[in-house]
């Protein structure tokens, strides 16, 4: 099912149907995200006319492009390579005419990868606030609201710089609800949020540093372009892959195997361990009472949970989810699970996620692994690594966020 979910979101199978006709003038392809290089390759494979451009992707996520340059940079905390690439992309889209086309390729991870600080801020400022937000428990909408208001390229600024050229954005969604303004922080999408909203996020999570960031948000100079801005008049957007599409592909695999799929939702958010308790409760009810479905049944869900980091261990939101499920089920027989990120990277780890079986706790006890203390220390990656139950795919070159499946037999 996980393989089918990833397969359903691969750019080479999707982008061809959404490409516009070549323009009278130039075609400039730019973009950002973990799928940006594979999207660029798909464009090249399906494009008849001339084109050029640059995309920035995460280290290790390169694809074999011929005409579109690929730059690799850091994620989730930005680096100089991403900042330099963002500056080059901003320059590339400027000075174009109404006869030209900007093809923007957006996918998850683009917020960190396309990182050009707003005037008066440094990359160090952005890195510091990003690190704090990522461990604060803030959700992706909150994080990206702040990112947009610290950026020279996010929140519609690429589109504003590219006017009057026609702009077509093709996006692979990794955000709950598939809001285009949140995917990669919407470099070509009008931004409904404000400096005041970004400040409210920092206040909510008691973030008071760096001082330059707070000062910049308080000054509120040069607000992001809003939906009524005429520079968006020639912008066309298509979300070509979503978590829902991938969950439906996984559900079809289950049906063919004689297992009833129950999709709980494609936009589930919240603390990983809290979401785990809900999923475990539903699985237990299916097992014991045959409700809301009878076994064999698989519970499927997508979205993006969060982890408020309180410990010093290693882990991502998917392994944290699974470890919390393991504790809640306490070895309930006949229930197994998989939770993994469709991009192949769970947080900052080298695994996509992990699998859980009804004997995971028993095997952990035999290895003297204290489940309660490891969850408290956010050490879920080490737990599943010790059991040999990590899911390791390498970069999948797409990203529709988390995939969770709980099989009840």
C-alpha cells in the first residue's frame, strides 16, 4: 500500500497532462521542493519547445535533467546554497514580457530550500527561527506564515517579480487541505496572511529571538502580495498530486487483497502521540467490536502531525506516531501498522518511517528497550532501528506527506 501511495504521486506520471502550450516568447522553468528535480525532468520529457531554468531540491534528491539546472540545498533548516539559488531564481523571472512563460514547480520542502531573507535580515536569523519553530509544536500553516514574512521570494513575491509574464504553477501538495498558498510557502500564490499573523505565531509559542526577526515583523514594511493584486491576473495553478490521491491508490491495493479500506482522512494534524491514541482506539474498536468496519480492515490516513520536542533522542513524526500506537495497543494481537513519509525522509532521519507488529513491545523488552522513557525522550527512531523495523526507501522524489496504515486482521 505504501508503494502504491508513492507511485500515485510520481511526477513523470502526472505532469504531462497539465503542461501549457509553448508561448510566443521564452519559457523559464523554476521551482523548489523535494520533488522539484523529478518534476523538472518530467517537464523536459514532455516539452516540445525550447526552455531553460533552475530548480532547487534537497541534498540527495537530484534527477537527471538536461536543460534545467538542479541545485541541491539543505532541509529543513536552510543554507547558503538554497539562499543563492533563490536569489538566482528571483533574477531569472524579472524583466520578462507578456509573451513569456514562467513555469513554476512547487513541492513540499520548498519553504526551506528557497530561502532568500527579506532586506534587513540574514540567513542566520532565518535559520535560528526555523529551528525554534520546528521543535515548538507549531503546525505547517503557522510555520509557513512566519516564513513568508521573513522572505524576499515567498508568499507570492516570485509571481509579483515575474509580471507581466504568464505564470503556470504545478504543485505537488504536502500540506493538509492542499492549500496552494501553503505549498512551499506559495512563492507564486497570493498570500492572505499578514505580518500581524506572523507575530501572533511567535507570541503563541513564546519565541522571542532573534531580535532582528521580531523587529522586522513589528515594522511590517512591504507586505506580501494579496489576492486582489493585479499581478496575479495571468497566474494559473494546478495541484497535480495530493495525499487523497495516494490514499485512494493504497485503498485499491487493500480491496484487491480482500481487505476493507477505511480512509480516516487525508488532512489529519495534531501532536503525533495524540493522533496515535485516536488511531489506536479506532483499531481496537474494529478488532473487538467490528465497528466502524469488520476485520480484515485497514485504517488509512494522511496529513502532517507535529512533534513538540522535549527530549534529546532521535526521531521523526512517523516513528513517534508508531511508538505511541505501540504503547496504546500494548501488544493487541492481530494489529500491525506502518507510518512513513512519502518523500522517504521522516523528519531529518534517513528512514521514511517504520513498521509495527503485535510483538514489537515483546521484542523491545528482550532488548531492554524502555518504551515509556524512549517516547518521553523523543527517541522513536532508535527504538525501531534496534528492532530492525525501520522503513528505508531513500529519496522517492515526490512528497504528499505522511502515510499511515493500521491493519486489523
